[in-house]
C-alpha cells in the first residue's frame, strides 16, 4: 500500500521568546519610497497584542532602543533611515528579526539634512549586508490571482493588491540566508509571476560564526494599490508577517526512515525541528508537530510530536 505522510508544524504553540520586544520605526515627516504610506493607527491595529514600541530617529539611533528587541519594523517602503544604520546593523547581527513594509528593502537611504529628510539615489549598499545585491521592478503585470506557498507553514489574507512588485537579487557576499517566496502572484494560467512576500532565514548551523545567525527577515517587496494597507486584508498581512518574522529562523523538515513499507510495517519518521536563534542563545524551544498518515484522501493515523529542539524519531501508527 502506498502511504503519503503530511505534516503541519504549529509554530504558535512555541513557548514565548524571551526577546519579545517589537520596535517600529516611526518618524513624522519621514518619506515613504516606492510604496504607499502606512498610518500609525493601521500599525497599532495590526500589531495589537505585540505591545509595539514606536521609536523616532533619535530613539532608533540609541543602542538601548533595540537592545533585546526581537523584531524591528521599517514601514516606509524602500526608505531606510541611514542615520540609524549602525543600530539597525547591530540588531541584525545579534540575530534580531526584520519586517519591511513595501518597496525594495533597504534600497533608498534617507538622511536628515539642512532641517529636512533627504532621500538619496537607490543603492544596494545597505541591502548587501543581508545578501541582497540588486533589485528591479517586475516587468510583467498580467497577474490575476494570489496564492501562498503552503510548504512554509504561513497563512495570510487571500487578497493582495499590488501596483508594482520588485525582485530582490541575491549576491555572492557570503551573507545570504535561505531566501524564498512565501506568497506569489499568478497569471490566468496559474503560473508564478512574482513573489511580493519573501522571507530570508539565516539558519545554516554549519556557519556558526555567521553574524546574522538566527535572524529572519520578511520583505513585503511591492507597492500596494491605494488604500490596501488600511484594508482588512492589508492589516492581516502586516499582523501575520510580523508574527512570522518574530519567530526567527526555524529549521523544520521530516525524514522518512524507509521509502517503502511492507504490509503491517509501522511507518517511522524523524522530525527535525530547531529554532536557530533560541539554540544560539541557549534557550529551550518546546513545540508541537502534528503528523497525519494518509492513503490518498483517507486519514489512516495521526500523531502529535512534542519537540525540544533535538531530533525526535516518531512512529506513526
């Protein structure tokens, strides 16, 4: 008999992170580049329950603001506060997480000059610290639908209204993490046109000296249509991506011990589950993985695996 093993990891059952502080950069008069402005009330609604700290430029420059912060949110599209870059870089290299809303992540440096905020020409100089070497607008505009990539365990709104989408190209500087799309715009034939929601996990334990080990960066690299951020779908997207980013780089996959089974033989699977930042900090990381054993659409058996960050071998009977 042919069996198909499917698994869902319920990351929301993880114990709370000790680094639970969420910092949102918020500076009146700061320009939004290659995106639509986000209202503070929208961010407060989307991040309700996360107790966000809204920090202006001077506060963000203060090393204490991002001390022990789990997540930094940059809501001004491609615009990055260049004057606060040393603090942002330190946060990332400590394994801190990042969420950028709109545009191209970190591609337009903005500085305070002569009593006003001035944006420079787009440059990859800041994004290269994350392994992002170049960016350009997606030329195709014939998308008709939007779908999530289910393999990454992320769920969000069914609607994403994008006016433009940007490609973020990976470089060869040695800092690139596991970069992948978690949401795609599709054309009428169901083909993937662009990924307006992408994630980058720094989780390769073989490079334990990596300065960003344990960090997760989520980029909403699109310019939304007017009013999208304030819509129910836009608020849900911000809320869910903030929660996803705040969990940090996570390693999860299943390993079947036998590719085929004799009749009556018990299927066995090795569950690999590890939150890299928690491992880097020496913290416990309990969680639950739910396994279903299927034959076609028929459910044969289920099992819940309690994980502690170590490899667990589980019989599914």
